[in-house]
C-alpha cells in the first residue's frame, strides 16, 4: 500500500495502516495479543481471557504485550505509514487544544466513532513517539496529548486543577468564563482539559459538574429549566413542550400536559400569565396580579399613579393592562387617594410594615 499523505483523511485507510503495523510483528501469538488487548477485532479482552484462549498465564500475556509494544515503539520510525499518521494526529490535536479524548480524536479524523475505529486510533497513538496516551479511570476519559507539551501526569494535574476551578465558580459557565479563572494560554486548552474530565460536562455551551442538572438534565423539570434558561425570557408551557420535543434533550415523547404538571410542582418556575412561566431566579415572585400590585406599592412606600403601577406590574406579570386596573379598582387592599393614584389601604399598609 502506498504511503499515506498527511493531508489525506484517514477515514479510508486507518484499518489498513493498523494491519500493516501488525504485520511487522513476527510471532502470530504476539499479534493476537495486541489485537485483542486493544480491541481491534471486537471488544477489548482481559489478560485472563486472552491467556485462557492461548493456553498461557495471565502474567505471561502481560509480559508479551509489554515486550511487543516496547519493540514496536523502539522501531517506530520504521513502521509503515506511522510518520504520516503521527503528523496527522499532531495537526488535529494542536487544532483542538493539544489534547483530546480518543473517541473525539477518532471522530475528527475518520468521521466515525465506533469502538473498533477508536481501538485503531488508540494503538497508533500508543506507538507514535510524539504522542502520550492517557489511560481511562474513574476521573479521566481515555485520551491523548502531545508529548512536547505534556506527559500523562501533567495533563491529569491540569484537569484536576480545572475541576477545582469549576467547583469554586459554583455554577455553569461558558468555557471562556472558566478560562478567565485559569492560567491556560488559550480557552481552547481549557476546553480540551474539560473534555478529559469525567466530572465535567457541557450542554449548549455551558460547562459544569456532571451532577448539575443545568448541564446534565435527567428529568423533565431539569429540561424545562434548561429550555427557559436558554430562552432568556418567559415561555408558554406549550412552547416549552415543543422546544423539548424538537431539541437534543432526548425527550421527544413529552406532552404539553406533562410539562404543565411539572411547571406547577417545581418552585424554580413562576406562573406570570395565562400558561406563561418564568424562572424564579430572574426575580419573579409567586402570586396573583393583586399580589404583584401589593408588592409594587409596598416597595414604593407611597402612592403611585395608575400608569406607573401598570408599568411595574407588567414587568412581573404577562397580563392585560385592564386586568391590572380592574384589580386596583376592585380589591379592598388598594384605595384611590387622588385622581388615577393608588395606595395600600391603611390596614394593609400596617400589615406590610409589621411583616
């Protein structure tokens, strides 16, 4: 097979490249061990599984795997196509922040991200001297970085520092805002480290802890919150349902009635009009139109013109102006003290002062 060009996508030849690399391993047993340990055929297999298949001990499988990989790395400059592969990997990693998950790098390079293709990328990355593979564990995703910038230990340290930074911030933020709290050269580097952490995730550009519903919504209420937060303005429950159905929030079967029921139950959401809801964190308070008028007059501490009351209440409630005026004229807690000017009745005012 002809040498691949570094500008050519690996989508059509990465499997052939791996086959050519494996062909340089003289012993069939060692080839079998590498292929099965990396999952080149199907899934990754354990030392025990391979040992049982080949009729050798677990420890012997480990020794042969290590010896074979060391030999391949030592002769990396002679492995077919590896220099071109290395150049392609390096170029892509530099463009995404010098580090990436194996699955993401695979997707960037081949436009597919199935486990078998990821295994091929993993093996090639493990053999190239200018790259460092980051092993997966409870804290870190399986990744790869550029050796001249990091070793595996320093990458993990950067990721853990970033996790502490996000914890200190305490709420979901855009990666640029999180980057501003770090000493990284570019926001792209901050993003790369964030992707490697199993504690962090993102949703629609907002990053935070995977346990935070704002970036990892798991139930209908959390998804309602995300939709309202992203809209930045109150929405009717039917529009919320439609947005969820058409989104990537994986709840296409949700009904308008289910959305309405959850909106009523959750204190994060405030009814501000007929079927219209807002987030409590935006400054809205639960209550009727009369309650909103009461709140306006209580805060002012003196009578207000009808038009000013209407203006202020409309910031809290999506209702008709006539609804506000009817409440002013008909509710006993309000009294007209001058032409088109209203105040709280004395008894109501005393209650507000004593509260």
